[in-house]
């Protein structure tokens, strides 16, 4: 009996040793990966879609004068009420000047977007080299536009935030019920 138990224990230990040497996870073959840094068509399509969305947002910035007019009216009203609006007015003036300077750059971007060389109307790559060149050209225009705006949009936001903080209305006392 002792001999049989020893053989069973030896068989279990041998099986455990064999199974411990085998990998636990499965291995799956991957598709061919492009060299590092090389753009795939799918990646270029993703970048193109992001660029189109950003271009659309920029278009709203250049065409939405109503918000700037409304801000100017609020500044005028605050000034009439005796509030110091110097920093806010300066930030708005700088932003409007930067917009005028940047508008031709934005319009040249329209040409790139409308011609969409290398991409079809659905944003799919039809010519990888032309698509890559289009993305590169659009990126250069975006950098040029960012430089032309010079952070004036962010400065305007900060000026509005600072003005609001400085001119916060006093808390109203609570009424007794």
C-alpha cells in the first residue's frame, strides 16, 4: 500500500511540475506593425477628423462677433457704473486685433480643408503621401494661427475671470421668516 501511495504522490508532483512549466496565457499573432513613427492610414484618418473638428471650432471663433459685441456692451455698462475696466478692455482690444491679424491664415486653412488632398469626402485616405503632406501643411497653418493669436484668447478669459472676482456682488442678508 505504501508503494502505491508513493507512486501516486510522485505522479501528482510530476504533473504539477510539467504544468508549472507551461505558459498560463495564450499567445495571439499580431498583424504587421508599421515602423515606429510611421503614420498608418487609420492614424491619418483620425488626425484628419480631429483637425476638421478643430477647424470648425475656429470658424465659430472668427464668425461669432455677437459674443464680442455683447462683451463690449457689458464693459461699457460696467464703466458707466464706475467700475475699472481697463484690463478687461485692453484684453478685448488685443484679442480683436489678433483675430484680424489671424483671419487670413484661417482663410488659407479653408483652402487646405476644402481641397482635402489625399482624403476622400468621407475622410478616408486615398493617397497616403498626399494625405501626409496635407496634414503637415495644416499643422503648419495651425502653428502659424496659434502664433498670430499669441495667447490673447486665454488672456481675455483670465481678464474676464479677474474682473468677475474683483466685482463680485456682496452676499444678500437672509430674511427672517
